[in-house]
């Protein structure tokens, strides 16, 4: 089942079931957000699918119309952006370490392995523990709160001080904490994690800076477990719509050095992330990125991230955010 959030013509938030093959969206009657739907399922101790199955629906809408009119929203939002954490784990995919290692190896010529490869090797050796056991911790990073999340169709703004605005095609886990703080996974969505790879290349300790950027998620939330194998396609189009770069990508546990459960454990083991009512968007790591192919994305160019398991593609255009005054005023 695929769910999307969208705005009505009078700017009200709604949730609908996306029937991707037909191009229809069936709005769920009386439900104004995925967050509210999740909290209802938690309170009733049931699943999202059961909640939707028991719901009534309003007249269907055309997905293409919602997209063309800029009415799509990220598939999960929190009423208060400050209570939505956006985080991620890196070096989790069997194809991701080669690209990351190439970025750092010139800075570590004297070492047998870069820090990236050491971390990747740790995941290979201990990232897939037996059920009920805890495996090795992955690389982890913080991106921001709900204010940085962009919907499909919205521009992704690169700060004017950034050295790069690069794509990272990933799968995102979407979570809502219940009233007792227990995390509940709603499902998964496509994501463009979007980083500054040039500054990260200068020094790996700049990784934290490189991740403090906007991201995009959606358009659809796939409810339920993530399939073991996910096929996708990442594309970059120039300002005229011509294809500039394209790569297939794979995800799912069959293509990862960590299990989803292990990545979730090492995020939610911190009590800060089990605060009642909070939402979490967690990126699980990229297998491909255009920067590894010496591509520098230009403002006006657009990404398309697509997988048939997730319905329509996630589409965003690169823009530049105007500079502002960051000076601190003493009191």
C-alpha cells in the first residue's frame, strides 16, 4: 500500500491511498495527516493497513494533477517541525564504500585503509547480527529537523556558501513515537539525502557540515516491510530537460552490510530519540551518487529518483538559497 500527503485546493492537508497504476489518489475521509493516522493506529494497537482498510474515502483525485499544481507534501510530517528528526547512516550498502573511499584515499595515502573502508569493513563483519542480537554500530549523522524536508516537485536549496549540491539516492525509514516513547515504523520512502561532497572531501571531519542541508522524501510512503531487494534508477536532467547522468541503484538488506533492525537499534537506543510523539525520517545510506562520476550539479538541473516499488519518481530541482546575516549580536 502506498500513501501520500497532499494539499487540497484550499491548502488543507490530506492523506490518500495512491493507486499508482491507475494514477488515482483516494483521500481518506476525516484524516488530515499521516502523523494523525499513525497515532490513531498506535492508540488502537493495530496497523496502518487495518486503519486504512476500515476507513471511508472521498472522491478520487488524479495524482498528475496534484503533482502539476505543486500540492504534494512529504509523506510524513510533524505538526511541529522541531519534533521531527532527520538523520541517517552511511557506508551501509555494498556499493557505497567504493565511492566514498575514492573521495578520501588521496588524503590517506600512508594508510592501508581509509577510515571509510575501516567503517565499511566493520559493517561487513558485524552489521548483520542474528535476530535478537546487537551488531556493530554504523556511521551516523544528523541532518536537521522537519523544516529541511522537501516534497517531490519542490526545489532543493543549496546554501550560497556551499561548495557542492550533490544527490544521494536512498531509502528512508519513517517513524512515529507512541505516547510511551516506543518507536513505530510506518514504512519506507524514496529519498534524496543531498550533501556537500566537496567540503567532505577536504577533510572527513567536515562530514557533519556536509550533511546540514535540505533533503527530499517521497512522494509515496510504502507501508510495511522493505523488500530484501530494491531496484531503482537515479537520473539528472539539465535545465532544458535533457538527460545528463543516469545510474541504476539497489537497496534492501540483500544489498546492505547492515540489517534494517541493526540500524534502527543504533538510532533508537538513545533516549533522546524515543521522546513521546516525535517523528523520525532516517536515511539508510546511498549506493550511488553523481559526484562519484565527477558530476557537479548546476542550479536549475533536476534529479529523478525512481523505483517501481514506490510509485511515481521523486523529482527535485537544484536552487541556490540567498545568503543572510549570520552575525551574533551580544546582549
